[in-house]
């Protein structure tokens, strides 16, 4: 089977919940989005808005930040761990974090043994005192009064988190609060350890269901895996007709996988007309090579580059209209002054910037500015 790029884009946008306006307003609705897209990446940069809030607001206009906090801390329907990067994940997928935890323990066994004293001290304090932040381990005594300081304790906290002994119970001012896993994890959570085959099957189906389709290299993108087992699982799923193999016109060298259910949706494909300003960490575009192949959009983040090497600006966000990327918006939310500043806008093709699209872009910028806490937009004559 061969599909074209427009059909592939339709599948991606539909599964990524970017095809239609979502009218959900509750935490339950928010959880459905997180479960559908698989994870929500966490990042510290807040020049416009923190990644996780921006990603969720893009899909659910009624989103409130407190909803995510409550899903993590009160309802415990999500947990914080590692996807391809730090992320919020559905609690129903908790058991699949064991695979990475085990890999981590083996990889850092030497470090853990060498630093056993500080690791045990950190763990003993949390057992005795309850949830703690890294700042609770700051050394405030005079020089020579303590053999440990903040940095080793922070490393120990991170180690205990990645190996699964500790979990993030909450965040205060975006700072992690650590507690014992048994104190955080809901009792009804499935904690059966998956086999390697089960883990890799979960990888395959999650990648397909969250994006609509995936190539093998996209399934294992920056995730711990065993390539031989992954190939075996893909073949098994094909034989069982749980996944279907196909190609995309113009990318014939790549084998893609989806489900019959997903592929049948192509028959109902319609050209989307929504405009989105995406976070640089949005699930749709986080795999840059895939974005270039499927959407013909060559995107990279530039905030890690020195200013002299930037082409589009420090925090340049992709602008998606329908199924095409039409531009890049460099902006900054000045929350102290309440002004959302448009630093620059770079259209991919000036001919596409019709009056209708300009008005839609201005309306979306105004909505985004209000979400970030700014009441006024400084257009600087850029749009």
C-alpha cells in the first residue's frame, strides 16, 4: 500500500489531536489527550510558555495549568519520568518504565557503589522526613562542618529517581519534590514487570497510535531498546495483523507501520483549516527528520546556539495552518509588563500570507498572549 504525503499529514494531525477544535474542559478530558499523544515533554524554558503547558493548551483551549498539577499530585493519573526526554506520562503506562529503570541501574551501578554513602543519606532523610526538594540538601554550615553539599545530593536524588526508588510527588515553583515510590504510586497501579517483548510491543503500538504511523527509527527515537527484539516484535505484529506496513509516496526508501483502523480513516480525509502556533517541543515536530520528510518543513531550535549563528531567533515557534507549516514566529512573553512581544515573523512563502491567514494568525497570537499572562501584544509591525 502507498499513501501520499497529504494523507500521511492527515493521519498525523488527527492522532495528534490537532485536526479539529477540542471542546473538552475537564481534567478527564485533559487525561484523554495525554493518553492519546502518549507523553507531554517537560522543559524549563519559559520565554513564551513552558513546553508542557503550551502543548496541552494547543490541543485544549480551555486548559488550565492547575489541571495538570492535580492530575499529578491529587488524582495520580499521570506520573513524571522519561520518554525520549523528561515527560508527564499516563499512569496506566507506569509498568513500562521498569525497562529503562533496569537499564539505568546497570549502567550506573559503579557510580552508585562509589557514592553509596550520599545515596543512602539522601534516601534515609526522605524515609524519615517525607517528601524533600534538592534545596533541602543544601549545605549551610561553615566550611568543614559537613562532608557533603548540594551537588552530590542532587546527583543522588536524580539517581534514585531514574532507577525508580523515588518518584516526583509534586512540583513547587517548578522545583521537583521527591518521595518514595511506594508513597506516590497509587495502590491499584499495575506493577507487573513486562517482558522485553511486551515492552517493545508497547513501544511500537504507542508510537503508531500517537502519530498515526511510524518508521522503525521513529519508534525507537532516543529510547532504550533492543533493535533485534524490536525487529522481531514488528514482524510478529505484522503476522498477527495488528499492524500494517505501507509506504509514503516520495519516501519510498522508508517502511512505515500503522493499523488498519488508522489507514481506513484516510478515506474520510479532509483538508484541515485550523491555525496552530506550536511549542518547539510539541509532539508533532519533536522528531525533526520526520517533520522534514512528512511536512517538508526543515525546523530546528536555535536557543542552544550563540546569537551570531541564529537564523530565525532565540525562541522561534512553527506556525501550522491546515496541514502546512506557513511560518516561524519569534516572540517573548514579558509577564512583568504584561506585553507579548512579536520579535519577528518569517513566512515560508509570502504568497501564502493571505488576508484570511493573517487575521487567523493575529487571532491565535492574541489567544496565546492571554494564555501566557500578557494582556497586550506589541506587534512591532511584523505581521
